[in-house]
């Protein structure tokens, strides 16, 4: 009845509007003064005592059910029409098909349909286009559609806000539309909703389901009552609370705006919007019925409740608390609460915990990095753990570096644990952590990778599958380079062969600073250098690691070791005062005057190619803008080489006073100096040789690096090509005497070495022979031989014993078929560097599982002097068969270290093998062999005679009777396991690796020491190049590209270009108890030794390998040695010291430098033999004069038997040091003996000077 009355009132009012002549339309002034044109009808009187709620409800019900009835009737008629006319329509369609086919057959073309069919098609197309347009408008596929959808949602929330405001008024009240501003705004909103409803209706495919949608129901019960309010001048709060259901679409709106992108955030917003909308809607219904009362009780049981009190009631009801202070009194309210408790409780119990879980799991470190103006930042990703991060930060933020104005941003997909979080908080001023993945472009944008100075990728060194770890890091590189191709990337790689995959990335370019630090390559390279010069691995590892100086007052070995540990490697541009001087002269000046040790320079050719030359010799002249490599304790000390001025600092004795001088001579800008250093032929800033980074940061460099004054004349002199003015190591006069070389004004020393006409007869013959035989790989950097079958290098235990190996390298390796490959090639390559002569190569014997070595053999079959003894390193019979007591070095490796979860047991095989060897006992093998026939004497071990006695320093290998004196280097995974290697040391388990005795002595090496290379490479990419040059034997990017193609070295014919690559430095260990430096070995100064070796032989000393108990006055049987890096000038030497030095390539092995051969012996020959060392300590000073006299008289006797004389000439005055070195003719066996004791290692990229193999 109420519905019928409401309908009658609406119809009557509309008829009055149409028919009444008194009805007018006139403007109504809004409250803000603007003219609002609204059609106004005759006012209906409003009676406060009469309730008209049924009229508002009837308008909504009529609209809903009326539309639903029309839709159902339309669908019924459509269905009946389709059923009734189905057969006739089907027959007509079939007839049309037949007619069309027949017409095509007879006439050959298609006849068009009649006009009626064309009109029908046109009508369908028009309606379809309108429908598609409406669908696009409401689906937010276009910008207009997105604006429309967002506007509708915003207006819905606005209408809900108006409801909240009106909820403070009575449920039903008289309100004049022209005076009520909120009602006017609500009317405008609902008109817009009505238009949007029409669009949605047009776009709907199924009108029935559209009519029953939640959004449609909301419109039915909110839009019509507003129009009724205008007519009745009455407001009814009614069902306007349903607008709260629009909140359910909140997540969709945020997705349209690209605010929500992750599944968790979308799910969280969905849950919250559903929960809140249901809560507010239910509260609105309770507010309506409780403030209205029950209709059948004439609304007498109503109570005054505000809307927010109803919200509170619904919350305590859903949470099952039910305080009872607010409750429902009406029957409708209580009935609704019964059903709401069932649904609300279920929703509360399921939604709230899930919301809390999502909020709790929300990334704590999910923000974005905000770049700080004037401060660079780097991104560190990959394997982020407490150990890797602490090691990285300790080295990166070390105080010895200059002020590190770099912020470190860590990016990892796993949130840090409490310990790592505490570490980040301790460095909060320079470290930030963000949770995410570099494989996600969104996360890369969060950390501002496009503006980062570099991206560093850490690898998991202890993973069980190194190839999988490398693949992960390569994918990280691909993702980062794909996002920003110009970013500089420094990544760690575990396996050498996986470096080749980086070359497949188009934007990967090592010339732009991209570097791959291969841990296997460097680790095995360091161990290989220890095979050539024991202790070198420790020294090099300490040089690129930042260590704080620890002062020890007691006179112990730790004092001198830690003084050397405080040294690091730095680079600095050389002052213009050094321009024109030879490399040895600059080294001497830096060491004596500036207290700096320079070991290398960066040389740029005219083509702009850069090479690092290590101790290139006195033919190399320093040019303007030359970059020097120094060993010093901190970066401030190295600045002396940059600030040094001969005019201002020549008379200064304290190097700390050498600072930027105040010379007024014309200065050259850093811009021009860098251009000249980049390329001699370039004079503009846009030089193609200069990298983009250097060109873009030229202004910053000018401010950061003040320039020492340089005259214009000096600068012009420095621009001359060094080939046209460099003198050779031998003066022209002496050259004519020694080699008969012709010298013309137009021929440089380099060309003279390349010209076969200028070579001696023997050199020409060797050169012709070598040109037809492949002795080296195609780059000329390594010795090479044709591929050998595995069976040909296998030794049985008896065959190995009959071979009588001596002076060889024993590699004990643990592994099986399932073990990950460790890349033994990286161990062999430095031992087969081409700057060794063939007879100087140490034989390598592998002892281990044949199944494992078979898998590595493909990378080893092109190297000469390699043998394999199948067995186990734990078998003493196998070890005795390979004469481990006569080896130069025993290397213990394991491929099974990362397959064990317990870190303490990861090194069990290596530790057991090391302890097994040290506990072995041996007979006086050498004494027995020397007493027998010569045929059983090991190579290089002749019977004692005046010719091979140690008077000239060729120390006869002393007998080893205990395994403790065998030189061993053991690879460790867990640093704390180093305590198990030496049973007689007192190292604490918590002591850092570099402070332990085995590491200081060079008998242990762990891959963890290579972590420092990441930060060292970032600050100076030349450091990595220098380290790789030192330890890999000459690996170059070209060689890596070749290995990537074939996975093996390719043999090549000897050409002047490839043979020139052999002429590079190597490391040697010089003994001081005899030879040309014997007078300095007994209490002499290290500085005097440095200068003498540099001037006389172009050898660059850089450290000492000293007996551990050398400082003790009482005799000691301990043969352990430790490393002293870069001792000061006044450091006192002892006779048993071994000196690390960089030695020039020996071009003539048959005419070897006798005075150096005796010193360049295997490092253990005077370190591990207790009898020899003790005798030296007891008799060194007593027999010094007798030995010198005996040597002089013997030299005179040998003069008659001399086949030739070799003299050394340098730039110093004539009579500073004696330079005539007598060399007696030697048989091949004698040459083998001398060179058997050489301990050398490959060094620098070649100086282009050709000498052939002898």
C-alpha cells in the first residue's frame, strides 16, 4: 500500500509539473552567491509530524523492481521469438547460403545482399561501437576513462562524507533544497552517478547481472531518494550509508594509478577495504533502525545513537567483547545483529589476522634511496651475510684511505638478521639497506642504480655448486646492464671458465671499469707464486688488504711482520720533477728521499693503449702524467710523489715536510696533463682515447688534484716518444764490445733487438728453430706443447720412484667424480709462464683421484712437464714415490670443501694431509745418492766438488730427514681452522687469519683474504690489473677471449711479436749468505742492498723472507720464516735472509748470471734445512773474510777457463760497485743445477723487446 501511495504521489507531481501553467523555472542563488539554475516546481508543504520515509524507499524499490521487470519481460519475449521462429530462420539462412553458392558458380562473382540486410548490419555496427566506447570509458583503458573512474570513486567518497555530516541531524527532517548547501552538492554528485550508471548499462553485456551488481544496488538506493528530497522539501538519511560499499573498489583505483604494484600490497588493501566498508555499512543500518524505531510499533522504541556510537557497537560485537554499554533496542536492530554476528565474527576472525600478518611481513627496508647532493653512492648486492658485509666494510671504510665520501647501499631480497642489522646501525652514517632483488627493475629504481657510481656483486665462496653461483651473478650483471648499460660493475666469480660468459653481454666493457674478480684464478695464482717464491702469497695478500698498524714493543717476529702488514698498494701521478729520468733512478729517489717504494708505472702508447709495466728497467723514461704504483702505509704518504719539486724539496731530509710547494713557475692544468697522459697525439678534450667518465669528471679532477709546477720546456720535452730517446741497459760502447751490435741514429734499441742482423750467431739459429716449432701459446705468454693423452703422463708408484724426481712441485688434490672443479689450470699457468726458460720449469706431479683429474685434464694437456700419480694424498707410499722430501713445494688442495655443512670440518682433508706429511721421517737421501753412481743422482744434484760448492752461492740442497721441513702451502676454507696446521704455535682460535703464524710464514692461504679486492678494485681498478699480472703469469683480456672460444690454449709459431712477450719481470728470492750481496748480509742496511741491486742489476727489492727466530741471539733449530714487507732503509739484515725482488728476464740461459743464479734459488733451500741454516748462523761472520779471499783467488784461476765475459753497465758512475762478473762455461747439466734453484714468478705485460729461447 505504501509503495502504491508513493507511486501515486510521484506521478501526480510529475503531471502537475507538465500541465500546471503556474509552474515556472527560475534561478536560485546558492549560498556562495553564484547563480545556480535548477528547475523549481511548486513547493510541497512539509509537515514535521508526518513521516514520509516510505516515499523515499518506494522510489528506490520502484526503480529497482521496475527495471528488473522490464529486463525480464524483454528477455522472455526475445526467448519466445527465438524459439518460435527458429525453424523458419534456419531454413532462410540455409536458402541464403545455397543462393549465394549458386550465384558464385553461375555468375562468377558475389551478389550483394538486399537493402534491408545492409541496414541491419549498419544498425548492429553502430550499437556495437557505442557499446565498445562505453566499455572503454568505464574500464580505464584510456586517460579519459581513468579520469572518469577516479572521479566517480572520489565523488562516492564525497557523498559518504556528506552522509557522515548529515548523520548528526535527525533521520528525517524538513529541509529546503534551495537553502541546504549539502543537499545541493549531493544532488550534483548523484546526477553524475546517474550519467555514469547509464554508461555502465550501455557497456554491460548481460543487463540482468548488471542490474543485480553491488554498485548498481548502491545507485538504486541512493540516487532516486535525492530527487524525492527536492520535490518533498524533506530529507531522509535512509540508505545513503550504502555509499561506503564503494570503498571495495579502492584497490582497483590505486592499481589504475600505478600506486599498488605488488601482490601483497594489493591483497592488504583489498582486505582492509572490504573490512572497513562492511563495518561502516552495517553501522549505518543500525544507526537508521535504532534512531527510527520499529514501524509496527509506531516508531516508539527508538533511541538516540550517533553514527559513531553505532560504529563502536559493531566493532565490539565483531570482536565478541560486547561491553553492554551500547546495545540495540529495536527488533530490527536486534534481528540484524543476530545475523551480523555470524558473518562479522567470521570476517573479523579471518581478515584481521591476515591483515596483521601482511602488515607484519611488510618489508621493513622497502623504501627508496634518496641521493645526497655531492655524495656518491654504490650498490652492493649478491651474497649478503654478516661475514661478507663485515669484511667488505672493514676494508672499504678503513681509516688509511682518504676520506671516503661514498655511501654504501646494500640490496638483498632477504631481510637482515639481528647481527647484520646491528652492523648496519653501527655504520648508519654511510650504510643503508634495502630489501629487494637486482633482477627486479623496480628495485633497481629504488636504489637509484642509474646514478650509482658502481655496483658490486659479492659471491658465496662456500657454496656447494660454484657454477650455479656464477650463473646467478651473471644473471645479476645482465639485469643491471639491461637496466642501465653504462653502470660500472665489479663482480666476484668463482670459476675461471665462467668469466667467458660475461663477454657475451654487449654492454660489458673492461675498458669502462667493468671487472670480474675470479676467486679461483687469483687463489690458485697466489698459491702458484708461493711455489716459485715461498711467502709471496702472504706478502701480496697483505698489500691489497687494508690493515691497521699494530705496534709491538717487544723484539719479536710479530713486530717486524706487522710493520710490513701495515703497507698497502696505492697509485699516484708522478711529479713533473721526475720527467726524463729512468725508472730505476725514480725508484731510488722515491725510496731514499720520499720513503716510498715504487714498483710499477702505467705506460700509455701513442695509440692510447694502457699497459702496466713492473720494473721495466732503465731504458724506460718517465713522461708527464705517468701513473706510479707505490707500496706505502697510507695514501697521504704517496702524495709526496705528486708534490715533489726538485727546486723546493731537494734539501729536505724529513719526507713529512714534502708538501705542495709555492713555486711560481707556469702551471699546467690537470685537464691538459690528463689529455697528454691519455694520448700523446691528442690536444683536445674530446680525445677519442679518453674514456667518457674521465672526460665528464675533468672539472672535479682539477679541484681534487692540484698540479705541481712544470715549465713549458720541461713539458715539451716530456712529449717526445720514449722509443726515440731511451738508452739501453748497456751503453752503446759496451754493446759493440759484447754483442757487436751496430747502432745508427735512426735505429732505436727496440728495433735493434728485433732486427735479426743485429743478433749474435747463436741467437739467429735459435730464432730460426723456434719459428718452425710451436713452443709457446699463440699469445707468447705461456709455454705450450701439443695435447698429450692422459695415459702418457700417468705414473705408477714404481715408475715415480724410479724417476727420482727433485726440485719439483707436488700437488696433492682431493676430489672425485661428483666434486666441483676448482680449475687447476690456474695453478699450472703461472708455473708455465714464458718468461722462464724451458729447463727452468719445475716439474708438476699431481697426486689424487684419477676420476677427478680426468675432468680437469682437458685444460692441462697443453702444458709440458706434467705428470699424474693416481692415488691419495693421505698415502705415505704415494708421497714417498714422488720424493716429496725433495720437492720445492707441496700444494694441498681440496675440491670437497664446500660439501660439508659443518664449517669446522670443511678443511679436514687438507689438515690431515698436511699433518701427515709433517710427521713423516726420511733418510739422508741426498747423501746416499751422492755416494752412489751418477746415474741415480736426481737432476740438479751433483756430487760435491769445488765447482758446485756453495762458495758462489749455489747452495747444495741440504738433506731433509723430517717432514716438518718440507715446504707446504695448504688451502683453507674456514679461517679458524688455521690453528690446526701448526701444533707448536700459540695462535688463539679467534685470531684473525693474517695475524696467525702459518699465514705469516706463507704455509696457509684462505680465499677470504681476496674479499679486500672488491673495495681495492673500486677505488683503483689498476690494482686488480697489477695483482692479476703478478699472480697469473700474464693473463690478458685477449687470452681470456681465446680461452672462451676454445677452452684451451692454442699453440702458435714464434714471431718477434710473441717472443717479445717473454721479456717481462719475474720474482726472485736472493740469498745474502753468499754472492755479490754477501757483504751486506752480515749487519748491512736494507737500503744499501736496495740501491746496489737496483743500480747494478736493475733488480727491485721489495721485501724480506726471514727466519722466525733470527732475532734471537741463541741458536735455534726452527726453520720457519715469515714475511717482512717494504722494510725501512736502515733495517738491519742478517745472513740467512732471503730478499724478494723483481728480476729482469734472463735472455741467455746458457750464459746465466752466475752472481744471480746462486741467489735465485728455491726459497726453501736455506729456509727449511736445519743443518744448513744452523751452520750459516754459527760461521757466517767468522768465515766472511776467508770466503771473500777464496772467491777472489778462485775467480783469477777461472779467468783462464772463461769462455766469455759479461759486464753490466748502468747510469751510475763507474766505480760505485764492482760490475765484472765472471761466468765459467757450463754444461747443460750444470745449467740445470743452477736454474733448478731459481725461484721466480711471472710478472708484467711485455716490454716489446724480443729475445728467443736458448
